[in-house]
């Protein structure tokens, strides 16, 4: 595990600055570029590329992230996927162009492939396919027939609930997220919320007023946890909350600290993704580890197969997850 000092040395800042950035300290005044250096350093120090290619390829790829560069700093899940993809592309001999919004993407006839990271509308998917080069989506399964890399959400969320039940929890809440496609054509609804609802109903433990939704951001997690504490009678508070991602979970921890609610004695919190900051916050976050670097690697590998072997049949890679138990449960 990388230490705060390791990250500070790589990013060229003090350990106290690293600690405050990784804890999403809103009172800290540092620039976006400094935050980016710290988050990227933390991710890169966790990254291990075990896959090497004996054969060097030549070609150009576009790596498109549905988030803007600023948004990526608020939810570094996608940064981690991108870094894994970029390192794998480089290892295979590809050059790449980094694009933060599809709107900024100008079709290039000399591209060999496109990796699209995040959520894309049907219109955007068709636009990307119209480039007529190998195309792979990471963290999204479009209706169109395309290569994709996705997470096994159903298995992960059911394991979360079973874990909490084993620890004696019978009142379990959920704080989720919703996103809009960047072209304004609609919303992407998180399947994790539906899975949690259905599984709690099966267990006869479902309470509608235990569910809250906002954006996948620290501030929305904090806002929704405060709303939960205020809208539910104290003697009926859930004793555990599952958050749809680690940024939301970190916001929940901030709200609970602000209200002097002890974690995990009064309320336990489980996040999702195991971003590099999850282990550095206080208390350290129990979360579901998503192998984001391997997602990026797998996406590039699928493109490489198409380019090198001419594969025509679409493939979907389903990534497993692992529950990482820390101090918040």
C-alpha cells in the first residue's frame, strides 16, 4: 500500500496537502491541477500492470471519457479506468488521444480504434459507431452490438446486503446516484438501486423511506445523509447505509461526523469502487473493490483483438468484485 509520503513525493506536495485532498477537505484552497496530480499519483502507485505484449503494434486510438476533466476529479473511478487503459495502450505500442467530452471529439480517419469510458446515449453510441473503426465501451453496455466491459453489479450488491445481515443489521438504507447523458437526451439510472430494492424486498427488509438519490458526488452524499437523519425518526434510523460509490460514501461520513453520529457504532457505511482515497479517509471505508485498472486494460485488449485479428463477433467482459472490510462497518 502506498503511503501518504509516497504520494506526496510523486505529486510534489506536502503530506498534509495529500491527506486533505484525499479526504475531500472543502476548506483546503488548492488548484485543480494540484488535485489532479495528487489523485493521479495515488492511482498510479496502486496500479500494477502484469500484462505485457511481446508484439508491438502501431496505430492511434481515441480514449473518450464521458466526464469533463473537472468532473473526473470529483469521481476518480473513471480516472482509474482511464489510467489503466492508457498504460495498456502504450504497452501495446499505440498512441492515443485523450478526449474528456464526446462533443470535443473530432472524427479522425487515421484512427484505429475508439475506447469509450462511461455512459453514452443511444444517439452518442450511433455517432461513435459511424466512425467505422473498432469500438469498445467500458462501464457501459449499450443496446447496439458493441464490445464492452462491465461490472457484475447484482453479485456485488447482494453480497453487501448479506454481509450487513451477518453483522446483525436489519434496517438497511441506500444512497444512490443518477446521471444525465452529456448530450442532454436523458438520464442513466443506476442498476444498483434496483438490485438493492429487489433484494431487500425478498428479505422482507425493504423501507421506501430509506432510499435517497442525488449525483455521484461527495457533496450529494453529504446532503442526502443529512436528509436521511432529518427525515427519519432517530429510533428508526437505518443502522447501515450502502452508497452507490465511494464519493457518495465519503459525503455520508462527513455528514455523520458533522452530526456527531458514530461510525460504525451508530451507523455503518459501505461504499462502492474502492478508489485509492477509500483507505486514507477517517474512518477508512469498507467498500466493494472494482478492478478499474483491469477494466481499462480489458477494453484496450478487446480493441487490440479487433485491430490485430479482425474479430467480428461482439464480446462482453464481465468483471467480478471483492468486498474490502475496513473501519466504517
